[in-house]
């Protein structure tokens, strides 16, 4: 499979890159600053700006799937992040890429009471302290209105560096846990679940999550 990976040098993106390559996939890995990212037989490292739709269309041409590991952190603030999300969708549509997987956020999930985690957090935490989750939720709304085949993949709880176990639970948009319950997944196992989904899509035009 030929994969265009956007945000390949980030904490999650770099692990998705490693997992994809370990399974024999060819990856065009792009980032603002590719740093120590090395090319090789399976990796084409490209310095690129995801907000540049024309450049992204060129890179997306001929790909079997696109993975967007973007987040509204650091220099990539809310508006820049949402512009990049729109650019990814435009590139997928222009190149008729069959599949786009977006790295999402836990707060977009729903709990058993039918309420979104983000909305429950907003009841107790000022909105200005939830800038990143709100931006990711805005991105999801944009993605849902698109006419490409997307998947919005959320970590089910705290996500951090750890071990690749290959053992985790997978759920849909309703969380496999309740708000306040301690759940987690390693970045390594998140990457496993992401590539599993790319290889055998189970959640086209849906949100899903993975956790222990």
C-alpha cells in the first residue's frame, strides 16, 4: 500500500510511520521540518506544508490512503490547523484517494448518557482551557460534511509513549469507558490500530477509538 502520511515527525505520526514500514507499506512522509527523518527503500521524506493544497494534491496523487496526524498544537494554532484539515480533504477529493484517516481526540467520543465528552467537560471547565479539544471537534465537523471516505480515529483515554502489545479494545463513537474513568493506550498500539484500519477499513465515514 502507498500511504501519504502528514505530520510524520510528530509523536503519533512517527509511530504510525514505523508501524506502516514494518508491515511493508511504502510511505511518503511529510512534515514542516523533516529533521532527522531519513528516506529509504520504503520512505520518501518530503518537507511540505499541509496548508498548501496544490502541493498536497501533487503528493497525494497515486496514493492508496492518506493519514493526517495533524494537531492544533504549538505553531499550528486553531485556524492553521483547520486550514490544513480542509486542504487534506481537498487533496483527497481532487486525487480521488479512496481513504483518509484522521488522528482525532478522545473528547469527541460519547459516553453512555449520549453526551459528547467535550460537552460534559465544558460544563465544568472554561472554554479557553479547552482550546485544543474544541479545535479538534471543529475539525471533525468539517470532515463529516465532506464527501470523501474518511475515518476519525480517537485514542480512548490518555495516550503516551509505551509498548507495542497489539492487544487493545476497539469501539465506535460511544466510549468503552465513562468520563472520569482512567483509560489509556500507548502511541505504539494506537499506530497498530491505525494501520489495521488502513489495511482493512471497518469504519468508513465513522469515528472509532481504541483503548486498553
